[in-house]
């Protein structure tokens, strides 16, 4: 299976994984603790799991891109 992302999609997903989702996770954890929200741990774990999953997809796409360009396949 060949997983290729456009440069724009790669940049957006990379930003979401490296900045967006971790920031949302910390925000939810902090506000949940302050306001006593129920189930905050499950929400934070879910956000982090999504971030790791998307990061893995980005890593696979990046590795395939590098491999195809090293071999001269374009």
C-alpha cells in the first residue's frame, strides 16, 4: 500500500500532531482538573492516542517518500 500525502496535507498533519493535539490535551487536562469534569483522563488519553496514530501515518508517508526519491522513483 502506497501512502502519499501532498506537501500541504503533510504540513497540516505535522502541525496538528506536534502542536495542536498536545496543546488541546493539556488544555483539557488542566481545565478538567480545575472544573472537576468527569472522564477527563479518558478524553486526554483519546486525544493522545489520535496524535500518536496520526504521527505514525506521517512517519510512514515520510519514509515512503524518502525511499522513492532515493531510488529515483517519482
